[in-house]
């Protein structure tokens, strides 16, 4: 395969190591022809127009419609049965789709229960009516979770033995059970009671353009949290970045704080989770990333305690029952140089892969206020690639650090799509890179942020898809650009996670290489070089594409692609279903969600049998959650704040799940 718009750099570099040694040498850089990578990925193939299959994208996007996707959701969905308005849902699509994202941009806009001891002085107001309540960046919005359960061919069976039961059973054949609920974080509850914005620690950074379009990137900013560590009012955990389901547990995540445990059926909040006690202190920071190793049926997390002088990296690995693996008690800890702002990682069979951009730290500002926009700036230097042996590896915690050759674009805010090891030990990972587009206008920091294309470009980085190849033994790093098109939220079939993958799916802008919001869906075939895309109307915008397995099919693209589709003209949202093998054909089904779901971030699809609940099970749990919140306004907080000897109430099931 020939990668378009390719830049390939190879380097044999002196490396700083921990755990095993590399001999230092002079760094060298030289050009590499695109065809050399092509031979290793798809011998003899090329990406020409005959391999591109796509509908002509709308141009330009309707930016007023796009900006309508940054409006507060004032009404949650407890439990609702949705029927497709177009097409038919496949009978072999079974499981639950989750998506996380910010949904409250006017602070305190969901009133507390009627019996709350504290009543807000101000009722909810429409976005923009009281600017003192508006967040300065969408990323500061309180997180919410969308859940949609596909029941597949499930239907009511009638007969003498189960006639009474069938009479009380809802027919869910070809339908979806929908829920949408805010994560009741401590910060959310505090602002909910007061009816106003209480957390302003990031506002100086959001008004500061020192990070360019990468620092305050509209889709996902590089500056994600205040640099004052621990539990404090400057670091607001919105739990709005990722929803992950594994081992019968649903977590929502945010970079800089603990994940929140959420009920997988009703989406009620159980509280902050220390992952069964493996995270020793509540003030420990966690990332917003998690990787499932489907081959071993394990999940990995990491957290970084960031300090200007040096940061501490903690890696955690859990088995299929969400218990720490036996080796090394499921955790390793090691030191990283300087201030490490790392928001994603890759996992291979034996290693975890981290890319740390180089930062220039203003010591005085860091000491005085720790505001990220004033304290840390990206350096135009080589990033550090850390290869760390997984907790279950015999060399657990061993780290090799290699400098990635600098090509004029810092490796900051990297989204690693997947990583794996080839037979010769080479580590390969594909990632979306972000580059400063030259914008950064301070006038764009006010809601609704992106009502014109110029405003969007002033707040958004240029993105592109790249492949990295690393030879750990020789310290050899190469990188090639797969596509310069504006891409977001790259995903794979999760069954190939930590293994060699062939296909990548991503949300795509409608202006090719031009900076534009995510709108359509693109599929890349890394073996043949083929590419296909589908784009909706100019006023419609897709979110992250998510691969959903088709029951009984184990091919890499035999399933379906799910995505939310926001209609900014009507201010409504749908879930669309496409065939993964024929993305260009467009949706085979459209399911109305019932509310306008704001542009969000990351989610997952749980195809396991334990995520295939009936409508009745979900409805009962949702009613119970509503009743519990109505009965006691302090219910969630008691659960989330109770702790003793490092063991939290919401961790009891994680410790004693097999006995409960």
C-alpha cells in the first residue's frame, strides 16, 4: 500500500533506558521512500482512485447547525423504547452501545430532587442567557452517558405455558432501549445544588492561546486539567471523556481524576471508583484511556501523577472478572522525566506504549498557580516514546525510552488507535496526530464557540493519520502519513485490539485536508490501500464510529458501524447503523434517540451476553434509580464519599463480586 501525502523518517537514536539498556549513539535522520513501508504492509498495492469509494461530501458544512450541538441537555431519558424511522435493524446486532461526552454547558442546569436540603438560588436557564454560568470550552461540560441496547431477534413467544408472562412483556423485536443520564460526579452535585458555576480553575487557560489550536483544541484539548494535583476545586472531574464496559462493569473516565462507576442498565452513578482498591489514594490521577486486550480478555488502565521535576506512571492490569492479575498484583510503577502530559496509550502482547511530548515548564508560574496555559508550553523537539513491559510480563515495569524524530509537528495529544507486535518484534501503532493550524483566536472561547467555519478553525488543530514502526532492540523509529485528511476518533474492530489489524474507521471532515468538524465516516483498508467514505447532509454530523460485532461472524469487517448523528437543523439526534463491509452505502437503519445529544467523545459496544438485557430489566432498574434519587438527595454522595482504609463502598462488588 502506498500512503498518500507521506512523510517517512527513520532514526537510530541514543536512548535513555530503565530496566534494560541501550548504548547511546549519535542521532541520525534520513528520508525513507514511501514504497518501503508499502512493501511491509501491502506488497505491490497502491492507493489510487480506483480504490477510493465514497459519496461526494457536502461542502462547506453548515456551521450554525454544528454549533447547535453544544447545547445543554435539560431532560434525561430514564428508559425509552425506540423504533427505526428508516431501514430495519439487523437481527444479529445484539448488545449495548455506550457513548460519553459533555452535555451540560450552563452549570447547575439540572435541578436537585425536590426534597433536597439545599435549594439552588437560580433555576436552570437557557444556554447563553447567563454567561456567568457558561463554561468557556465544551470540554468543561459535565459528562453524560448515552446507552442503547439492541435486542436483535428477541420477540414475545406465545403459548399456553407463558401466555401470562408474554402479556406483560414488551415486544422489542427490531427495537432499541435507550437511556441518557448525567454522571453524578461530586462537582456536578455541588453545582446542581447551587445553581451556578463553582469551578473556574481552567478559565485562564481557556482564554489563553499559548497552546495554539492544540492546547485548547475544540474536539479534545491538550490542556485537559489544572496542574494542581489531588482533590481540589481547581481540578473539576467531569467524567465526560470515555465510557468503557468490561467484566460486567461500566466506567466513565476523565484525564486527571478517578473514574466513576455507573450502573450499566440504568446509568445511575455509584460513585468514584478506586478499581477495587488497587488505586490507593483518592487523589491519585487516572487517565481517560483504557485498552482491552481481547485475546487475553484483560483490560489495562494507567494514571500519571504529574510534577514539573518528574512524573510517576502507574499501570494497572485486570483479568476477565475485573480483578488485578496475580503477577505483580496487577500493577507497576515507574518514573517519567519532567512534566508528563500523556492522554493515551497503546497495548501490545507484552508492552504498553506511551508518547510523551516535550514541554517547557515556566517554573515561576508552576509554583505560583499551576495553570497549564501559563505553566507549560509545547516544545518543538522530539517526543519520547516509552515502551513499558506490562504487569504480567516477566520484565514487568522495564522501560525503554526512544526519541521520536522531530518532523516539525510535536507528538502532542496523540490518539493511539491500536498497537501490536509483529513476528520480528517490531512494535507498530497507528495514531491520529494533531498539529497547530495557526488559529487560536481568543474571541472563539465564548459559547456557542463554532458558529462559523473560521471560528472552528481558530479553535481546532489539523489532524492526520499516521503509522509508527519501532524496533526496540535497535532503537529504530519510523513514521509515515497514511492520510492528511481531517480525521477524528479512529477505531478498529475491538476483537483485533493489541493484535494486527487491517481496517481503521474514523469520523471525517467534509473538506478533505481542510480543517472542518467531524461529519462523515471513512474506512481505511491497510492491506489493499482501499478507502471508502460516507457523508450525511451538510447540517448533519457524525460522532465517533464504533464497531459492533455481528453475532456468529468473526471476520474483521463483517459487523456494523454505529454512530450518533446530530441533525443541527432540527436539533435532534439519531443512532445510525452501517455495514462495516460497505460504509460508502450509508446507513441501513436510523434510530431516533429522542433528544438532541451533544457532540461527544469516546464510547464502546458491549456484545457479550451479560450486556443483552431485556427491556423489562432495564426499566425496573431505571425506575429504582429514579426512586432512590428522589428519596434522598444525598444518596449518590454517601456512596461516592464513603471510604475506610482505602476500601470504598462502590468497590465492594469489585473485591467480593464472586460472593455477592
